[in-house]
């Protein structure tokens, strides 16, 4: 295997976590602190079915959407973990206790709004009735029919419900849950494979210090422009500026994520471990030569590892912008 980061690679392929250093590929300076409520907003959303396949819905109490129906959802609070936020929101809005089973989708509109949509299961509690209405919700129900027959707060939950139904029938990726490991920035660890028409496979590595999978930082500074914020722009910068590769990514899939609440310099950073799918390289026999001396391509010769990487190209949590 040479000097390839095999333990890190195997951890990422398995949905695990790995330490994030202080050097970010393509970043001239360390990114600024990430803090909930100031330059990032994380939202959790839960899809929960009962044994009769009815879905848990809550009736909104907020003045701007009072009486409308939605999935249990809400913003994470400072010092709160992602799974803990999900449990709290479900409990406050529906009266039920729950446990997350897997992420269904990561939805983002730049650091101003990143939503974690989970498939979860109820583990206890009592369904909220109108008699228990409060500022969190009016009531909750197990809805057995098509949610589109209800007045919904927003139709944006319909694609998530579709993902959940398909995942229950045939899981499209392994169960994916947050791993507890600190991260000071909002960043992406990239698993970027290049395959040619002959079936050879390479992975992009960063070589500053011990060889590792490249990590790129997201711009979490307040800005009205979405062109410079979010999860995709740093990936495009790496492709175009550091690799001189004009290929457009076909998909960005989440393999795992790592976050530890309130224990890393008072920041709320998250490292997203992602698989980047780009065109297969049929016009190239070898990957493009990196412009940056701290990047290189590593040929994957182990057939077992090669198969796992290719399998994960189609078995990752979707990232939606």
C-alpha cells in the first residue's frame, strides 16, 4: 500500500471519523470560528413511522404557520449534539421519545442553513394532544395517508418522505450517524476517485505532513452571496485551481460526519466526509496532474479496496443544495 492513508480511508469508507488537522487544502489561512446562531445554522428533521406505516406529523403553533402540518424539526442549540437535538425536537413537538436510525439526506443552502434529515424510530412517550398544546406545537398525529392531502407548512418534506419510504424498502446506503469527534471548522474531507476507461483507479491525496485525504474548508463568513458559501464551492475550487480540472462534479455523497458539541474552542464545526463523483475519465488515461505540490494521485491496486470505493460511489447519503 505504500504511504497511502489506509486506516483513515477504511474509517471513512465505513462511515467512521478521523482527526481533522489544522491545515486545509487550498486555504491560505485557517478558517474563522464557526458558531451556531452567528455564522451557521443547523436544523434537524425526523421521519418516524409506526408499525402500521403511518408517519409522525406535528401541527405547527408558530403564528406564521399556525395550524399547518410538518415533520418534527427545529434548530440545533449551542452546545448540543446533532442526535441530541433530534431527540429534543421530537420530544418537544410530538411528546414521543426517539432514536435516530440513519441520515436520509443532508440539505444545505450555505452555512446559513444546513439541515440533517433523519429516519428515526419511536421508543416511548405519549403522543401530544390538543389539550397539551404549547408554543412548540398544537398536536401530533400518526398520519396513515398521503401527507399531500393535509395543509402542509411546506412541500419540501415530500422528497424526504419519499427517500425514507425507499430506504425502508431497500436501504441505499449503510446506516449513517454522526460520530463524536471535535472539529473547529466547517469542512469537507474528500474521497475523490479517478477511474479511466480501462478500469484503473486512483485516489487524490494531500501530502503535507503524513499523507491524508484532502480536507477543504467552507467559507462561513457572513455574506449575501451564495456563490462563495456552502459545501460545493470549496470542492469546485480544489478541482479547478489546485487540479486544473474543469470537470463538473456529478454528485456529492455523504459517507459520514463528525461533530462534538461545545468542546472544541467554543466552536460548532462539523467535518463532512464525502465521496465526490466526477465523470469517469473516458477521455483521459490518467488523472490530471495537480498544480499544487502538496497533492498527488495514489493508484489503488488492492482489488478489495478498489471494490469498496467503487461500491460507495452509489451508496452514500445524498447532499442537496
